[in-house]
């Protein structure tokens, strides 16, 4: 059975959300949380009851390594 990749109401997740330190207390930031199911969740900090996306740890690590290596600098 596959994991749900889109959660309609992120406030229902049993996680503690974390905002990036570089957000400077602005609302234009993403919140991230590690789930007890091993998934990594991300949501828009301006909409805490809004949707969240779920990523496997492998997907999350691949995204971070790509960012770190400059693979997305053209975006």
C-alpha cells in the first residue's frame, strides 16, 4: 500500500512543525516536519490548516542534495 502524498488538512498530522531560521519571522516560508511514519511533510506556513505534501526520507534527501549541488539554480 502506498503512502498518501497529499494531505488536505495539515493540522491533523501528529507532528511538530518547524520553520526555517532564515524566514525572519515572515509568513512567506515553508514549514517542515518529520512524521512518526518516516515521512517528511511540508506545508505553507501562511496556511497551517491547509494542505501538506509528504515525501519519503529518500526523496527528501535527494531534493536537498540537488539543492546543495546547484541542480535547481536555474529555477
